[in-house]
C-alpha cells in the first residue's frame, strides 16, 4: 500500500510541476503583465496603435492596451510608464502605457530619471560606465548599490535612479538589483 501511495505522489508531482513552472509570473485575472519599465518614446505610429520604441525597446500597443494621458498627449519625446508582457524577443506586449510628469523622469540634462533595464556591460569592479538597456550609466563610489538578490552583473535586471547628463548618460545616485 505504501508503494502505491509513493507512486501516486511521484506521478502527481511529475504532472503538476510542469504546469506550475509554465504559469507566467504575476499572472492573475486582471493582471497588467509581468514587466514594467519607464522611458522616453523614441518612435510611434501616426495613430496610437502599432509598434512603438521606448528607450530602444519595442512596445506593441493594441486597442486592448490602456493608454492614460493624464499629463498630456503621448508623443515622441514623452516620458512614459509601460506595463505588459515581456516576450522572448525582448518586445513588450503593452497592457498599459501611461504618460508621466516630466519631473519624474525628464530626460532633459540635469533632470532626475528613474528606469528599469538589464545590465549589458560593466567594468571589472562596480565603478565606472555601465550599459543598461543601451544607456550609459555612470556609477561612482557615491552611488548607492543595493544587491539584495545577489551580486549585480551582466544580465542582471536593475532599477537606476540618477540625473540625466547633457551627453545622454545618467549619473547614478542608486542602482538596485531586481528580480
């Protein structure tokens, strides 16, 4: 009898585990997606629907996407928050795009910025120029580096806070590793 119970438990785990692993993270009814980032709209179609580019990332916007333009109409150059489903290609199928105040992420020189991205390059050691989603991020000894989820390295997802420079780089005040 014990062997039958053990066999049943093993069979149950073997069948249930793939289903649990394949369920998308953060998925629930009404969920807005598994990915969120902030950035500047670099290109978008004449209408609101179609393929956008936000900070170098492809964003697919459809009639099902909630578009919130509380801080003015979204145009090329607008700072936005994008929520959606990250695809294997790196594109995001947007469930929501929302304009944000310029003070919360104005890309103008000297303006405060906050964005999420993946580390694509960094010097040996933590200080120097990092590349995060194609943007140069200057990390200095005065930058607060939070590594709660393990050491930050190439491929890590991070949140960057800092100040936009005239050359387009960001002088980071904080870099935090994210899951």
